[in-house]
C-alpha cells in the first residue's frame, strides 16, 4: 500500500500553486536591486510576495522582512547580549540562539500553557528588560497560547521589553493576527504551510529598530543584506495566499475531526497512553501521545517500516531523537518524555489514512505490552 505522510508539522508538502509560482519566477532573470526592467520585474515578484505574506499575518507589507526561515528570524529578533524570557516549551530556534545570554524561564501548567508567572513570581516582580518569547502554537503538542493578555501585562509595566511570537506552526492552520497577538516581532516559516524550504520572515512592528543580522548591500530595508531568494520568496507568497484562503474557508475543521477519530481509536484500546495537552486548545492537526517505557524513537522506526511517516518531537535537530524538552518542561518525567510521538495531519489526510495508522500503531502497542508483561 502507498505510504502515508503524517508529519506535516515537520514540513508540509509543496502546494501545486507554489510549484507553479516558483517555476514562473525561474524565468525572471533580473536582480531585484537593479534599476533596469529586468531588475524591476524581479523586484515586483518580491514585493507581491511581501504583500501576500502580510495579508496572511495581518500586518503591513513594510513590516515583513524576508529571511532564510524562522531560525534566522529568531537570531535577528534575539541578538547576542539580549536577556531572553522564555518557557522550556519553546523551539530550539529560540532557546539555542539565546544560550550565550542566559534564559529566564517562564512558567507553564500541565498542559504547556503559559501561566503568566516567572518561577512563581509575577511579570512585574521579575521582568525589567529584554525579549519575552511566546509561541502561538507548540510544534510538538499543538497547544495554542493566547499571547495577547501576557503582552498586555508587559505593556502596562512600561519597561524596555519586546514581545517575540513564534507563529511558525500556527500560520496557515488557525487564524492569526499580528496586532491581536500582542507581538513586536513574529517568526514565520514558509514550508510549514506548503511553501518552499529555506525561506521565511521576521515581522517587525512599524517603527521598531532591529539591528541587521547580515550586513552588506542593505536589502530588506537594511535589516537582512544579500540578494533576495526571488524564487523561494515567490513560492512563499503563493503559499501564504493559499494558506490564508484555506483558513478563511474553514478547511482545517475536517482535519480536526480526523484527529478526534484518531485519538478516540487509540484511547479506546491503549489505556496506558497519555494524550499530551488534551486539556488545552490545540492546533486542529496535531496529536502528541506517550506510552511510558515505549521509546518514541522505536515507535517512529516501527511506523516507518509499516509505511507511515511520523516523528518523535521536533524535526529541526539534524535528525537527532531525544527526550522531549517540551514534555519535561510540562512536568513529565524522563521516561514519559522519551516515549512521546507526534502525529500531524494535513489537508490531504483521509479518514482511511488515520484508521490505517491506528490499526498499525495498536498492533505494535499490543506487542510492546506483551513484551513488558
């Protein structure tokens, strides 16, 4: 039987309209910085894509700074020497860039939802300056954060604090608004919603000064030098336009129903399995679950051999599989955190796909229980 791809949070399949936009851009020969006709044609593609991304994020085109992805966007948002306030549930793209500076940890509850405290104390008592990083959605658990109330609390303090929101997983799956997120800065990645890999953006609030991460010719309003990746950016724009349309049309509602079918099938037979973040609002496509003692890495390999692509945690760690730092931050022990897997559905996923996966996974779960008995 055909393989089933259930790892859309790692990367989504390239959309047909994106492929077409990129193919067309390959025929545009000019450099966007050139003033002749060919250069202006390339520049027009970049600016059209900027407008398309802005519409998805609900910001102005001038606030979109193109990068190579969300990881570069994070490095631009959190320059060396910045004090970072973040929870352990954040993606390594945020946490790793800030390691030399130290990280002050925000608290989360058992579902991975920010509590609005720092080690039990209030924001007012602890946060004086720096960057406060909050996810719109967690890549592993799918848990959604309501970032605006936390941002409003920070605004009321009237301190030298910026709010960074990682919207890489949320965009294209749930409604998102730059203004209603409370963010000063937002990270975006094209390939999470059907665009090409290797292109993304940092959304920078109008009037905010961000120090250039790459210096040179002054492209991207002086914030990210280097000739623009015109082909990738054109694909990014096409993906953003299609993703905005899908969200507006409620296309992900059916995916949410499929996730419920999947979790019901698994929970009915695997009584010891824990569904992570089930008590919180989640992305419609994401299910994270752990069977303590059954290594996530083993499950990924078993399902791969059975014809299903899933993951154990984030896919952005150069192929490494390790205990989930997200689950540990949520209070799970190492055994459980090492046993978690993530199934992330897409718009093309069918009910047959999820039921086939449930049957295959439950067959392996029964073998695990028999060996453990």
